[in-house]
C-alpha cells in the first residue's frame, strides 16, 4: 500500500525512549514520521495475515507438519 498520496494527520504517541532514538537514527532522509508510519503499516499487514490464518484454521484445521 502506497500511503504517500494519502491524507495525513498529526498524532502524539508514547514509546520507550531507546526505541524512539533507534528509530530516529535509522529513519534517514524520509524522517521519523515516515519510518514509524511504515512500521505501523507492516504491523497492520501482519495482524491482517494472522486474522486470515485464524479464520482458515478455524474452517479447515491447522496445517500439519507434513503439509508445510
């Protein structure tokens, strides 16, 4: 999902200082806001995938070791 064309909003978040400083150091020219937005987008994708897996397992049962 390319969020560069999406409208933005300003939010205040709280996070551990060491994580914030590490993110700021790694954010590069795009800046901390873009870095945090990308991290949140990845987490949302993972959450959506986990929900999809849960629904599939509820319907079909878990994947066995032999099937992986």
